[in-house]
C-alpha cells in the first residue's frame, strides 16, 4: 500500500490557521480516496513543520484525488488560504520498508 507523505513548512505563528484549514482539506481528500493515517507537528527541531501521512490505493489516486478535490469550492478556498500560510510543501509517494511494523 503506498502512502503520500506531506512535509509542510508553515510560516511563523500560522500553525493554528494551518490546522483550521486542514479540517476541510482532510474531509475533502478523504471523500476523494485519500485516508489520513496521521498528522504530526514538530516539538523538537523545526517547530513550524507539519508531517502528514495519507494512505492511497495506488499512484493514480494522487492526481485523481486532487482533481476531484478542486471541484469542491470549500477545498479550493482552503487550498488558497494554505498557500498564504505555508512557506513550502513537499509531497512524496512512499511505501513501507521491510523493517516497518
């Protein structure tokens, strides 16, 4: 099972606003085939970083999920808000390693 790993660098002081927008992002992405496995913010290290792990059926679920999500006006608005809140976002399609539980 592949996963989408999202690493987001949030602007200073914007974590609460980021968390608020992610409620909509989570709902809509899950309606479009992604499942949030977990989301973490850093306690030690870069304290303005968020790490999300999403389970997806396969690599095709990534673009089709985004295409469907952007048809939702609430997602489009939340996504636009995030573009003002985040300094960068890196998405990676990953799979478990042999030593992963």
